[in-house]
C-alpha cells in the first residue's frame, strides 16, 4: 500500500505521526476532542492525502466539519472527497473504508449542533466564514453518493 502524504501543517503532521505510530493510543483524544485520521485521494495528484479531524458519531456514521478554521475556502481534504467520496478513516485503533457525503439539508441543524457541542469553536468559525461550512458524513462500508455542492 502507498503511504499517504500527511497534512503539511507541522502541528497537524506531528499529531498524525503520533496517532499512526501508536495505533491511535496517542492522538485519538487530542486536547480533549475525539479525532480521526481521514485519508482522501488527491483530486489532481491522485496521491493519498491524510489529515486529522475532530469527529462525532450519529446513527452509525462519523461526522466531520469542513471548517478550515473559518477561512473563506474549503479545506483541500473536502475538495478531494467531492472528487472521490471513497475514503479511509482510522478511529483509534480501528480502520475503515468509508464513503463520504455532504450531510442532507434536513439533517444539518442536528449534526451541526452535535459537532458544536464537541468543539464550540465551530460556531465562531461559522460566523467568520463567508461560506456555509460543510458537514460531512462518513459511513464505513456505506453506499452514500456525494451530493452536489
């Protein structure tokens, strides 16, 4: 298997390294927040790309937020999964192939509240961002189809 390219942000890369090397024992809980490792396929390069993200759980799905710290543009990992929704995730020691999808509009309020309860800074990011921050569902082995943005 090809090794993924880790997020270039140094503190994120260090978090990923500790998470991967410890099989999730060091890194799943990051400063009190549950995190997973998400691996997408680069939409231009075709290379595997890995990042660490805060997550929640809802009805057998993992929930992540494409906040990019409230920046105007969506994060690269989000643009990658729009191009190819087949992803892999590591949650603690567990690894899954998964399918990503944008949360349906009718589920968004509930899912946003779930994630803001885990990481309240998401509400501040939403106020700062000049875009609607996407909420993404990851279903292990699921059959979601990516919805248009």
